């Protein structure tokens, strides 16, 4: 994601939205990084912000980040759990609507890169591919 940002930040705005932790240590299916870092399901917005900052710092991400509120409004609106990639056109329509992660993440990144490369080359926003 960081490479995509560095390659196309001159033509597109990027945001990471940190939502509720998908696999915290107190979840039924914790992941190794959560166990290693002691990441529990967030009980307060402060906890969510603290974990997000740690993950941003450790990932050396320079992408501007937003943290979803505790009511998970962004997560719910975009069906983003556990992770998804969306590319929104200037007119508000989706240019890329990524599949649910983790299996949907790599194809979404490839699709976003292709979309952004075409837009950078032509100056015209590509349409969402027909399914």
C-alpha cells in the first residue's frame, strides 16, 4: 500500500481507515501479530488510537490515516471488516471495490494500481470493470 501511495500520491488522495481489530488476542481467532503485541479488542477510542499509531509507526506508513469511531460507522458503511481497498472517483462512484481481505487484498491492489496507472497516463478516470 505504501508503494502505491508513493507512486500515485501526486494524482490521488489516499487514506487508511483503521477499524476494529479483526483478530485481537481476546478474539476466537487471534493472529500472531496481535498475540506478539498484546492487542486486545478496543474498549475505548483511546485504545483504538494507540494501537493504530503503533501499527502505523511499525509499518513505517506515511499514508494519512483516519480512525473509525467506536460505533464502527465506516466499517459498517463499507463492509470493510477485516480489510478492504476502495478507490473512489471524483464523482463519488467507485473506481475499484476490493474484495474482502485477506484473499481480496492482492487482487484489489493490482486493480487499483492498474486503474491509477491508466488515469495517470490518460487523465481520464477509468470505469469500474464489468463483472
